[in-house]
C-alpha cells in the first residue's frame, strides 16, 4: 500500500469517526436526550481513537500513531462494555432510546471493534511506512476538511458537556443542562 | 470536570495542525489519563450479574 492510499484511507476512517460524533451530538440536540457520564466517556474514546488518524494525516503514517488509535478504541470499548453489562440483565432497564434495535452504547462497542479491526488491517501494510515523512506537511483537501470537522466536534462535545455538567462530575441520570437552568428568583 | 478531556484533546489537535508532534502526544496522553480517572470515578456500582 502506497503512502498516498494510506493517507486517503486514514482520511476516510477519520470521516467515519466524525460521522459517529456528529450523529451522537445531533441526536442529543434534536431529541433533547442528555448523554450519561459513560456515554460522554465513550465519545472521549472516539476522539482519542481519531487523534491517531489525525496524526497520520499531518505527519505521515507511523506505527506509533496507529497504536494511539488502538489504545483509544480499546479504552473506549472498555467503557462501552461496562455500560452494556450494567443493563444486560433483563429488567435492569436501559439508557436512552434504541437505534435500529440497539442502544447507543452497544453501537459504540461495535464501532470500537471495527476501529480495532481496521487499524490492525492497516498495520499489515509496511510500504506505507517505508516512504518516511514524504506525505507530511500542511493539511489540504479532504484531509483538511475532515480534520477541521473533527476539531469542531471535539470542541462541540466539550461545550455540551460543560453546559450539561458544569465544572463538577455529571450526575448518573442527568435530566437537565446544569448551565441552562433558569436562575432562582431572589 | 468531564469537559476537560475534550478540551485537552482539542488543544492537542491544534498542536497537530501546527506541526508540534510532541505536544500533541502529550495532550493525547493527558486525555487518556483523564478518561481513565473519570471512568474510575463513575464505575463505582457493583454489576448485577449472576453466573
């Protein structure tokens, strides 16, 4: 696999993560469903995983960058597994609405596993690393567009988390945005 | 406090954009550490599982 093809695939992979983050944030805003603390941590896992791909796009593909993606997906997946186990026993309830018959935390685990598989497959091709930092340089075209969207979504999720939880920890079952509550009358 | 990982990682992405790889790696590591700490804080209840 040439470095050029590798960079294109990295851009597409990052676009997929951008789509997941955008879908989660869009669902939160449109359906007015607040994400639970574990849901927020899964989003952090997606940003950690995408970070490695962003490094590939800017500095050319390196095994260490793929390692960051693997670690991000691994820890994000661990959070998903914890949340699935919280609700796996019949009658123990669930958090949020289902999408295509699965809850978001189950979808998150599926996507994290796909990221692990995809990254492992990318690591099979050594030629992308042989060309050194040939592809390194300022981002252009699709890579720049996807990168900007990724930064915007990382900041957007940070802002929504700040509005929901403030500077403290999020409640386990949030019902309202902490910073959007009407002020009490004096 | 739970917005911090996003903030740190977004700052890290800006260092990526400007070509500061070491700073970016530091921000990523800080983001992962925050994820682990916050996960530990929130994963306190015992799972209701029986085998």
